[in-house]
C-alpha cells in the first residue's frame, strides 16, 4: 500500500486537516445539511462545498486536494444529484498505518 501518491497527499497540512475533519465530521461540520444522510448512504460523507468553506481556500484548490487524496486511496466520494460527498477510506488508512508500523 505504501506508495508515493499517499505520501505526497499527506505532505500538505490542509490535506491532513481534511482527513482529520472527516474522521469525526459531526465535530467539525456543525451544519446538519453538510453531512450526507445515513438514509442515503450507510457510509455517510461531507459535501465538498462545506469542506471548501471550512478550509477558507478556493473551490479549485480544495477540489484538487480532494482529488489527490482520492487518487491516493485515502478518500471515497459519492455523488447525489449535483452534490459530491467525501468520506475517509478507513480500510485504506488502517492498511497504511499497519504498513508503517510493520516497516518502521
């Protein structure tokens, strides 16, 4: 699992913050409409616009950050209508942590 895409994605403070925010979205996103209803998806997620708003960065910057995290396998996305919701890929994050623990 350990590859350059993952470490490049993790090399930016804002991308790390996004992963942290998505670990406990109910603590970091106080607008209920920001969160994907469990009725729509068992896995949940946070709307990209709300991630962008919390970060204070441009929509294009956040989109590129989310894309990079998704390409590295650390995030999953789900589209509902015109909205895209992101969530952590907990299985991939656990594998990465296990690989680091084993190798280092």
